């Protein structure tokens, strides 16, 4: 599959996500600089340091994604044990820590003269949040584009969503703690409840109820497609709000966006190849190896953005760092799709 064919497999909004993100960033910056009354008004709608408008938009982003998670697939966990071990170990015992190490190296050492120390700490916090949140929904797209095993992809997504409930808070707390970043524990726990537990439960309840009453075909072919563009629209509106609060800061430090992107891109390629080569070493088939690499390389950036806003606020460098993760996601992942597809014969020959 060439790159054009891969891109054609993505929906219109997802295909040009990077373009929409750039446009929304620009719109937000212009609003923040020239119409500051809008972010000032929005700042009044907060509860416990959480923006109510942004919280609503984030729920609109995450709920449709959770509809795709089929926990009934967990009963198939024994069918690809090696593939799942690759996924779990890469996502939870490697990825958060390599993200921390790479981001800290660049923000504190390589870019030391370009980024003030306090801002570097904020950017590191945002990178940590991205590193602790492996992809949940977009991995279905990346798996499809690499002809991944659908059953394995379902199981790895379902199990990772359950692991997030237990592992996300302690990993984030540990990495932020060693970074000397103050952690409001109550807010961190509440963020996971608001942006993982509630939408995950709502998605499970919706799936169970609708499948029981109208069947799986209706749920997958009629109900879920109704939300096809809701996640992206919610994300883009959230970006406009975030950048309206960050407008003047971005104007004063435009280079920082590119600086943040560097460690995030390096981390994405590193994690993909760790899982991909490990799968190769274990002689796993390509249709398991490709999605195993994709789920770790891609991020649950909706969760990372939501938690960054809750912990540090709309005006924080941490929030900007998570948004840069959104900016680089699609072009980098499409590159990895192409790499995976071009090395398929390499896997097949080893079987």
C-alpha cells in the first residue's frame, strides 16, 4: 500500500487533521491577541479550576471513541498472548519513561538556552501526560491501514483502556514528582474519573444497551457513524479555546512549538520500532506486529489535553505541549503506516 492509498483510508476530517489543527491554532491566537474579551469571558465559566466549556467539548471528543471499545473481546486475550505482552510492556513499562528521558534531555539540555527553565518544566509535564496515555481509538485507523488483525486490535485497545484506570495516575504522579512538579492528587484522580471512567462507562452502557435492543450491525453501521465527526469537531473547538488563552504567549515565543515537536516526534518513532522489532524477534505475524507498534506510537491525546487543562490550566505550557502532540500525530503516524506496509514481506519471510 502506498502513502496515497493509506491516506485515502482515513476520513476527511482525520486526513487533514494537521491542517485543521494549524488553522484552529491560528484562529485561537488571533482571538487571544485581538479579541481578548472572549477568553476573559470563558475564564468565568470554571469549577475547581476546570473550564466547563472545555470539559463539555472533551466529553464530546472522548465518548464517541469509547463506543468503539468492545470489552467482550477480552475473552480472546489468550489468542495472541505474545502480541499483548509486547503491547502492555511497551506501553506501560517503556513508553512513559522514554518520553520523560527524551523530553527532559531536550528541554533541559539541548534547548536550555532557548526555553526558560520554568517553561521547560511545564513542557516536560505535558510530554509526560502524552507518554502515559497510549492510543485508544485512532489505533483502529492505523491498524486498518496496515491490514492489522482486527481481533487482536480490539483486545489490545480494550485491555489498555482498563490498564489506564489503574496505571495512568501513579505513573504520571511518579514522573511529575521526580521532575519536582507539584501534583494536586485530588485533581489528578478527578481528571481520570471525569475523562476516562465516566465516558468509558457511558460508552460501555450505550454499546451494551443498543446491541441488546437493535443488534450489533445497527450499532456499528448506523449508531457509531452518527458520531464520526463529533470527536474531531470537539477537538478543534477545544484548540481554538486553548490558543485564545495562549495567544500572546505564542506570539512572543513562536519557535517553542517547533522545539516541543522535536522530542515528541523522536519518541513516536522510537516506541514504534521498539514494539515492531520486538514483534519481529518473537516471530509474530505482520498483522499483529503493525498494530502493536501503532498503539504505543500513537497517543490518547484527548486524555492528555484534558488532564493538562485540569492540572495546570488553559494558559499552561503543559497544555500547549499536549496540543503539539495533536499537531504532529497524523503526519508522523502516516509515515509509520508506510514503513510498516513497506516491510510486510520482511515479516512474512521470517514465518
